[in-house]
C-alpha cells in the first residue's frame, strides 16, 4: 500500500536547510486530513519511522514532529529516536502540572523540545528551561506585535527562535532583522509530498495481542506466535527494535527474543500505537473497552453453560465489534482471523453455542429483555445470575484498561 507524508524545509540565517517539519498526509492531496491529532501522529510514526525511518525522509537532517495533548499523554515520543527528531509541542497543549511532568520526562530522555505557535503567558515560564526552539506563527502573532517577547527570549542563549508562515520578502526581512535564528514558510518552500510503499497488516491479530497482553501474566510464547502469523506485524516489530530508539546489545535472531528484549511495558505501548493509528476518533478507548467487557462477560457465561468453550467465548466477545472499529464488513475481517470455524460462524451470526452466548451479552447490554429471555432459554441459564456476572466483567476490564 502507499503511504504519504509532507516535509517543509526549515532554513537558517544563511538560507541553508537545517531541518524539515514532517506533516501527516493520508492521500496525495497536500493538506492535513480531518482526523484526530493522536491518530495522525501515531500513523506518521507507524508509516514513516517504523517503515524506512525519518532520516530517510529528511535526508539525514533533523525532523520536527508535531505532538499534541493526546500524543504526549500516550507517550508516542517513545517510538522516535531522540537524536533524529525535535518534538514540536502543539499550541493545544496546556501548561499544566501534568504536561510539565511529561515534558520533564522527555527532556531527561534527551529529546529536544520546541513550542509551536507560541503565545506567551506566565504559565509557560517554568517550561522554558526545557525548550530548545520556539516557533512564532506570524499569521497568529504578527512580528510587529511580538517585539518585546522576542527580545526577552533572546536573552536566553539556549533558546532559538523560528518564524513560520513567511510568505513574502518583507516577512523574511523583518524576521531576519529582529534576529530570528530559523525561517519557514511558502516564501522559501511549500511542503513537498513524499510517497512510500508500506505493508498492511492484520488488525485482527493486533486485537488478539491486545487481549493477551492485558493479562496479569501474559504468555510471551502466545504473543510471539501471534506476531509470527503476520509478516507485516513482525516487520514493524523488528523495525521498532532497529529504529534507533533502543540500544541493541546483541543480534536479534527470533521474534520471541525481540519481544523479550522490548519488555512488557514497551510491547503494551507498541500495541497501543497500532490501535491508536488505525482506529478513528475515540474508538480505541471506547470500543476496545466494550470489547474487553464483552469478552470477559462471554467467558463467565461459558463457564456456566459450556466450559469447553471458555477460551472461544472470550475471543468471540473480544472480536464482536471489530467491524465497527475498522469500519469494514465482518465477513471480510473473519477471513483474516486465525480462529476456529465456531468463532467465525458466531461472528457472522450463524447459530451455534457461541452465537447464543454473544446474543445474551448483546441483549443484556442493550436492555432488550425479551431478546434476552429468548437467548437465555436456549442456553438454559438463570437470568438472576447475569447482573453479578456483568459487574464482574466490568470490574475485570476496569482493572486492566490502563495497561495499554
């Protein structure tokens, strides 16, 4: 498949290119699509850093990458090599205590931080000791209105200043005369589109990995086995290992070794990155949580009516909303799932034991009491037991929802 990114050059006072800002694109059209900030950043990382790498796109120069509130909270920066990037903190990030702590963590991990579209207010003062670059959008803050703050910031020799959205010779000359260090805008160059080839992977397997890694004692053999079922996922995993983010102490000779090397927390973040990159809006947090509750609810019901199907019931519930998450027909998705026919049949509404268990769960969720009674008759289970089973499922899901 084809993936897209735009880069816009950043120039120094000698009009030499010193870096590029990378801008997410999802088509050959050179404009930012209507998607959530976190998803855009996650996809930029998946499709570029974990493909050929940002250095390939920037010809070895620094890459400025936008990080907004969601990306900062999700720690998506952990997938970017600190030596190759400048983390551009978007203007939508508030100067709160929580965000200050997150920025301190990045600073202490040797990331270079920039403030985008900067508008001064005193709450930013404590952040300035962490910042290497401040960008002023001259359309938002015209140069003739920021003379005082520019002179104040220039007293800090560790902070460089960049004027962006420069469109004319007059814009550039005024910014130059004010002592700006770097320049960006259409006067120099418009963003240039770059198209690359990437490999698509089986999102169903990502959900299966998600389910396994949520457990208190995840089985590394199971996780590595799932990665082995999809060459694209395995490739992304190995690209992560070799992306320059982590120091490699020895050669990696197997997927299991790669997973052990990453460790549980990094694997969780990697799965979270994929989930964020390929589900729209708030779907990862909301629908995935519903899937987990369903999976546990189905499992608990199966323990009472079909103990031999406990594992299958869990997976049936877990994958029951995959079509809604990916906006694709379930009939197409189940073909890519390495599951027994019983699970696939239940997901496609073919009547079997797993289908009836899932129907009980769906009816209970929606409050469809007539449908619930009909489904329970077929399973021969007492409806009085369901409230407690459901609460147990919710409690179980809540106890793990922060794991990813």
